[in-house]
């Protein structure tokens, strides 16, 4: 299975599901997904689901590549186009991840949650007009199965 799967079938919600370790090449391909999202020129919401602790680990070179990508314009694009970002982490990693701040790191409203229901409740309360929240769990499951994915969305 590809360690990073994205889906934009229910845009303006971009979903990324991370499962297992990702290589630098996997990560660079995912940054290209983000660039395609920015190229739409629209505001959007990001739901990132880390399925296991291995998905939270970074391969050599990822931090440097991400820092360069952010300074090359992605940081500004995130702040101007992303309405909110929710990161779902495994319960076993929640204590160490909860101290991080989406707002401080990315400059957008966000949440780090230990489960999909909590993250979706947070998003639903802020974006009730979205109207497709009932589809999100299915889309996340589809990403895990590799079915109906929109790689690069």
C-alpha cells in the first residue's frame, strides 16, 4: 500500500491518510499533491489522518525538504488558502503530539485529535455549511483500502 493517500472527492475537504513509514520520495510526491490543491486557487480544509506511529516518523531529508517547500511559498499558500487543518494521530501518540500547535506551525486554525470522531466534531462545529461530513469516514476508509482515491487531488 502507498503510505500516503489523498482524496479530494468531497472538495473543499482535502483528506490525506498516512499509513506506515514514508520515504523522502513519498513525502515529495505528497508535497506535489499540496501544490495541486493550491493551484486550484480556492480555499479548503485539510484532514490529515495518521493511522499508526510509523506514519508520524520522518525519513531522512523530509524536514529539510518541507522547510524549503514552506519557504518557497507553500507557507504563504497555507495561510491564505487553508481554512483549517485537523491532524488525527494514534491514541498512543496523542500525549506527545497534543503539545504541538497547528496554529503555531501552519498559521491556520486547527486541532490535533486522538480519533476521527473528535476531529470531525471540531470541523463540523466550525464548517456546518460543508454538508458532507457523513461521507468523510467512508472516504478515509476508501483511502486505506486504496479504492476510489484521487491521488494528487
